[in-house]
C-alpha cells in the first residue's frame, strides 16, 4: 500500500508496558493486485462551465536517471520549494540487510526539476530505517545516516544546515540506532547505540550540542529515552544493576550534568503532550499505570483511575492534547473495548464509548484537522457477533470524545443495514480495501475527504465522500477508490483513480468541492502510478504525481500546475462566513465558544492567499454540550443525562477517588466540565456542584519511593506505575472476506499506538523507532516514501 507519511507519536503497551517512538514518513509498497473498481467520475463538469485556460492545464515531466527500489521525499526550507529525494535499494541475505549505493537529488522549484547531488555523499548507502532525518525546529537542517558497509566500515553521518545545498561528512564514535531532536533548540540531539548494534539490548546514549558535529557519551545501560518539557530536560530508563530485570527512571534538567532517580521497578514510560505516563512492576505481580502533569521540575505521580471492574488487557492512548486524555481500554484482550476520557489532570476517567475496535496495532481512530473537537472511529455493531467476528460501523464525536453518534446520510438504501456512513480507516488500509486514509487540513475548515460506503463496513465497493461542514453532512463525489489530495486550502481537490494494474494517465480536479470534476491527461504512454502529493500545508496550486515507465524502470515525476490557469487572486467579495457546529442545539457553540471562518464561495474559482482562513471567536453560555460525565457515571442511552455506571461498584468508585491519607473527597452529582471548555454561566451553575464525602479506604497513591519533585542529583526514589494486564487463554479467531469483520484474538496481547505528536519530537525519519507504527496522513506531514512494485 502507499500512503502519505506523517509524524506520529506511538504508544505501545505490550503485556502492561509502554513503548514510545515517533515515525515520520511512511514505508510505501505498491503491489500489482486488484483493488476493487476502477475509479469513475460521478459528475463531470460541463464544458461551458470550465474557464478556457483550465482546459489546457500545463504538466511538467522530469525523469530521474535512477532505478533504485525506493525513494524518500522530504521538504526542506521555509518556502515549500526545496525538496530532497533519497533513493535506495536494499535486500535481505543470510548475513543481514545488504545495501547498494544510494542517490541523492535536490529541487529548488517545488519539484519541477531535480539536480543530482549524489557526489556529496560519495556514493554511500544511506540507511533505510533512519536515513534522512529532519530537524523539528529549523527546516533548513537535516541529517543523513550512512549504513556501515565493508568498503567503509566506520560510522558516519552527513549534515546540512542550508536546506541540502551542501552536506558535511561527520564521523561518529558509535553506530546510530535512532536520533531524537530537541523541540526547543535545533542544535540539541540525542542518539542511542545498542551494544550489539540492535534495539534488543540496553545501549549507550550520546548527546550533541552542535547538531551532530561532536558527540559526548552521557549514559550507559539505556533502555529508552525522551526529551522532556524544556530544552535541557531528558528522561531516561536505565538497567537497575541492583534489581535484575528492572529499570530505573532517571531525570536530568541540565543536560546530564546532574540527574536523579524518580522511579524504580519501571517497565516503560512515555511522554505525551504535557503528561508523563509510566508503568511499573507491582510487588504482587502485574503492572500499574501512573501519570504526572509535567510542570517545573517536580514529579507528582498519580494512579490513573479507570472505572473498570477487572484488570485491563490493553491500555491504548488515542489522544492526549489540550488538557485531556482519550484512552482505549480492552478488558478481554479480544480487540474490542471502551473509550474513556479524562479530566484535565489525566487521573480520573469516565466511559464515553463501548465496542471500540482496536486490533493489533490498528484502529480507525482519526483526529480531524479541519474541525475543532472532531474525532472519527469504528465500533462493533451490537448484535452482529458471530463465530467469525463482528460487523464494524463508524462513529463520530464533535465534542472531543464526550459523546459519539452515527454518521447519518440522506437517501440511504443499504439493504436493511443501518442507514449511516462508514468511513474507512486504518483497518481497511491494512487489508487492502483502500490505499489512503481520510484527509483534512486546518487550512481548509470543515473539509474532510475519505473512502466510505453506506451501512456497515464492506470489503468492496468503496467510494469517495466529502463533507464541507466537518462531518455532519456527507456526499459521494467519486465512484470507486482513489488517491486524493487537498490543495489551495481546500478550494482545489485532485484525485487519481486506482486501477487494478496501478497504471494511470489522467488526473481529476475539482474547484467546487467535488460537485463536478474535470480531467487532465498527463501521459500518452503507460505509466505506473505510485503516489500523489501536494504542498504539505495544503497551500498552493501545484500537485505532483510519482511513478515510473515499465519500459525502462526510471523514476519520473509529473507536476500538474494549476497556478497558470487560475485567472485571479481571491478578493474580499469572494468570501462568505461559515460557522462550524451550527446544526441542532449547538448553534455553533463548541467547548464554550463560537468560531466563525471566512471561506471562499463554492462556485468561485480564484487562488486563495496563504494568509486566508481567518476566524472570529464569540463566547457561549454553558449547556449540556459543555459537560461530560464524571468518574463513575456514564451517559444514558439518549445522551441527555449522566447516570451511575452500574458496571462499577459504588464502593470501588468511591475508593478510587481517594488518595493515601485523604480523609474526604469532592463528590459531584455526575457532571464535570470538558477540559478546555470556556463556556460561562448556564447549566454549569446547577450541574457543576460538589460536596465533601468521607473516604472509604484508598488506592495506591504516589509510587513508593517517589521523590515528590526533589531536585538533589542522583537521589534515589521509586515509582510505581500502571496499566494492569491480565493474561488470557491462547486462541485466534479469523474474520471472513465477504464482510469486514473484527478478529477475536483472545490470549494475544495487542500493541497500540497514539496518533499525536509527542513532546520529545523524535527527529523526523522514515521508519525510526522500535516496534510497529501507524500509517496515515496529518496536516503537518512533510515526507513520503515510495517503493516500486
């Protein structure tokens, strides 16, 4: 499959532990196999409605003298015009991975022409796993990691500070396994090198303060590491020699001049947004999960209070941003669970959605970039369980996960199944139903484009649907599967139909949000299509197709430039106001305020300036939409009232609200304000009431030995931390091909990942990081990796 690359924070919890890694870029493979229907135009624009200039959209072809197996494409610089293309070929052998010399190409005109600058890397093979590394602070800076080969066994990297114009070779005293860039200072980098050159052993940690030109060994026996909430703060888990098989969690706030232990018996830790999570071994067996808000130099560990009646088999962080955490909890280990949402502390959670699907590393959870507070995911359809699994159906939330609903559509005929729309995501991408995940961009308010079908998920007959209001109303705009991209801040949409043999010669475009489509024929010979890309910020009017001609196997790009045919720039008269969430009782209010955007009118074709898309904010009075259910409560079936969660015994719920030594706790009547909500007055005055209640017992508070924020160097402390994982019987159920089923995989622990950016900001590389990652596209992605069939 091929798909846009993107920077994604990954949280893996396997058998009770957390693993953090960041993946930027996407390993893409194109396979010659049928993939459903070939795409067709649903509505072709009448000839007389197309501006005369648009009937002759110019295309520009560039052929690389390059037959490598895979290419990595990256944007450098601040103007979205400089691009680096790294091409490589690798093969597996009985002696490990074999590399051939790589090639390096550079473009300064947005990808129309490329210069071969391979001589600057002296024909070195560049590592596929962590080859081209981008700075997360300065877009002009990047690093190439060379692979050690017999002719050049020493370890070295190549560094650029001028957007790839020149590269400097730097020899390193170690083999680079991974790099992590500081999110605050461009020159700060951490790198680790495993003792035996693999990730499976504890390794050594190095620090560079000059962007890779010099390195200093700072710690040994390192398992994992992450940058913290400030430029000089680092968290590191190291082997505890006095406690075989256990780890200590260390913290430094001065780049390793001094450091201290903040936890012992650690299994894993991870940093997400402003939260520090850690799992530790419990004295009686198993593990527990703790959280601390990162503020200053203190660490205040709190047990995550999840209202579940039994130990969890899977804990999966879906999102941790804007002062709230969404987690998937699977108590049975069968790929189905519940979504819980936290208060602002990340400590107390309440149930928001049952039947959520998480199979292996994959979930359909998607955070919409073009609509504030909107998430899309999939659940199992109640009552559809069978020997082979369960049917899957989409759900959408418009209030950051507090409430979920079906995606309703009009004129629905689904052969008796529910009259709703299913949005295909990661689960469908994995089995080849689709080739691209949903797309949205903050610069195109309200726009989402995705593969979908009416009713429950199907393995065939997917089409392209678009929504212009952030997910309330959807319309079908193209028949069959396609690749697609958003350009000109949503005013221009482009798509390429997916054929069984992956050949293409035509690109479709629409300047009226998919109401009708026009065609541009870009090739007169058979062309093996592998990818479609636009500006990483959805700006501009240029799109580029990647592929190669089967006759000679040389890579080619085909740029389609719409900027030459758009007749004028948009003026103030071309815009109209759009108020998100204006449907129903919301009246445009979300999280306590209305946000009105200026958007281009549908039937006007003009170039949208980069600075467009301004919004205006107006406060709202509090309504039920601004509240979520408090710990121990859930919404009733009508989503109109918070009621006691009968699945959680009252005494357990009350006990989990009490910390060690706490005599009373604040009891609510079932409601709390959604974190980040800014509403005033209204229902908050009588629903957000609290009373002091006596604690009945208590649960674990801070882990034993926690330093409570002490700053003395090398101070020993212990921390217990936590997801409780129960071992389940071994069995794996399959799912059928006729319908899209969720596998029931009892006895097999699931990995999980988190679709969000982490504070440590690991340097952007194609596939760095341990464990498995996710594929997809986000509005801030900047790379794409393509592998020929």
